[in-house]
C-alpha cells in the first residue's frame, strides 16, 4: 500500500516529465519483486498504468499503450487493462478524414 501511495504522490505533485523521471527507478525495482503484494495489489501494474497516463498526457500515445499492455499482462484485472481498452477505442475512432482543413 505504501508503494501505491508513493506513486500517487509522485504523479500528483510533479510535472509529467519529472514524475516519469521519478517513477522509472520505482518501476525497475518492482520488476525484480513479486507482482502482487500481501494485500493482493499489483504495484508494478499500477506503476506502469500511471507511467502510461503520463506518457499519454505528453502526447506519446504509442509508448503509453505499450505501458498499458505491460500493466495488463502483469495484472489482467488491474487498471492497465481498462486503460488499454479505452485507448484502443480512442485510436480506432480516429479518422483523419473528419478533421477540419
């Protein structure tokens, strides 16, 4: 639970660029640990989902979708799976022919 709170704090108190910088070592550390903690939460999946949200805000949609996919693979019932589904629907909806010239 402490890791998840730390991740939320990093995301809310920093710019997207700075938050990404601070999240990267946490994500690397979580890759070496178990996917689920004693409370049944998946901190790696949550961290990857948050990283994806930050990348999406920065306009890096392909990288964001990759993070959502990694999060969904880690925890199929976690937030990354839902974000992946939503982002795919958004990308499917995009039609350049409907843009104003």
